[in-house]
């Protein structure tokens, strides 16, 4: 509808749309909390396929959704929320026109560290540190 031209073949677009449909069909039968969180995280491409009131349960205390500016912006476009707008305004005032993919920035590093400890099988030696990181992440 915007008369945009992309240098891709229609078959490429059809293939992407087909993959999207397969993913949506696969997701349709799964109503678990984890699946809802995943669908909320990928809001940018789902538009009115989501129940926006349900997505609101994933809003962090800082106004963001998953500490992700793009997910927060997509949610804000589809379901206005003052806290989400404040989070995004804060990022724009802090970083200008280019904001990070995750903010606060240290959360990704810390969660990657927790994941690495879990995968190595040594997380039991870092219980208090992991708890502190997860508590901080949840509060953000």
C-alpha cells in the first residue's frame, strides 16, 4: 500500500510468508507461558495476530518489554501504554536516533554468563550470584 519497491523476487517473499504461516500454525496449539513470552518478544512481525492485553503481563517495571526497545515500540504502536512511552523516550534522550537492541546493556551479558554456567554444569557453585542476576533482571 506504500508503493515500496524491494529488490527481491516474489518467490522469496512467498517463501518467507509461508515460513511465517508454518510458525504461527505450530504456535497455535501451544498455550504455555514460555510460548506466550516468545510470541510477545517477536511482536514486531505479528501486528493484530496477538492479544495485546495478554502481552502486557510481560512489561517490566522500567516500562519495557523484555528490555528490548523494538519489542517495546511494537507493543506501544499496537497498545498504547504510558510506561512504555517513557522507557522509549528515555532511550532516545540518552542515545539519540540509534538505540541499543537491549537496554539496560549489561543484562544480556549477565544472562549469557548464567546460561554458560548452566551449560557447563557448574551453576550450583554460583547459586547466589545467579539469583542476584535473575532478581535484578526481573526488577528491571
